[in-house]
């Protein structure tokens, strides 16, 4: 299975208080650290499906 992708537009809508340039820098840094993979001009996915599942489980547990 491949992790689903998310667009910069979706991220901007979900994180309206984060400036676009900061979001772009953060996405690039996450790619540099192999957390995200860029799959298009403005589309990303988690590099690891396991990490995506771990994050989802821990987000629910903390919420």
C-alpha cells in the first residue's frame, strides 16, 4: 500500500495561520529528513506507511 497524498492547498486550508512560505519550507525540511516524499509539484505523502499509521494512532490518543 502507498500512503495517500496531500496537496499544499489542502494543508494551507487545514493550517490557515501558517504563512505559505513557512509551510513550503517545512515541507521541504520534512522531505530532506525523509519524512515526506514529494510526488508532484505541490503534492506530498509520508515516506513510510508505518509512520503515517503511528502518527494517526498517536494523534487520536493525545486528542
